[in-house]
C-alpha cells in the first residue's frame, strides 16, 4: 500500500496543481475535498468566506480513502484571508485525529501561510512532518517544479526514519 495520501481543497486550481505535482513525485494517493454545497460563482465565494470566518464545518462528499490507513497524510489548502478554508477545517475536525502523521502545504495570493500551517497542526493535535508554502506568483513563475521534489524528498526521509506512533 502507498504510504502517502494527499487530501486537498482548491477553489481556484493553484492548490490542485501543487497537490498533483507532489503526488506525482511520491506516487501518493490523492483526494480532493469537495463540499456538498458548491463554492463556485459569486454566491459560492461569499458562502465560502462566511463559512471560513464563522469556523463552520461544511459537510463534505464522502472520502474514498481512509486517512488512518496511511503512514503520512498531506493536507493541501489555500490561504483565505489568513485562515484555513472551511472544507479543510471540516476534514481536520472529522479526520485529523485518525491521521498517524501529518504534513501540510498551502498556496496563497499574499501572506499568512505559516499561520495557516500552524493552525492545521493545532486542529489535528499533532506536529507537521513537513511544511511547504507557495505563493500563486511562485507557482506561475515555475518554482513549483523545484520546490515540490525537495518537499517530497523531505517527506520520504521523514517517513523512512521515524517510527509510527
């Protein structure tokens, strides 16, 4: 069985691109977090903002992968106004404790990435085995091609060296 599962939420596609690049680098299983209520369009954008600011845990489509079956779960998220988006908050609220180990990556238009990664660790109740922060500008400039493989190597070394909890 593959030791890695990537779960991610992406509204604009930037986080999806990073998730797919990392998955390709370590042959990870990958799962997109999809809220039952769509966040597309202007109405979806407003609903997403309210859900995030009010710390709502929207219902997600059922997962096809069991996070507890993996040695390492990587959580991918955009940064929304310095916050963890509601679908990621929902995943962590329901599945964070099931993850043996956790790593995270985020994409952002501006700032707040480290704060969001710290919040992910707090919500899951465990330290992150790896962290990656990319701006949308970095992704557009091609930095993903160099940073994703380095992140993947860091994670594989961590999994190989650390005993399972």
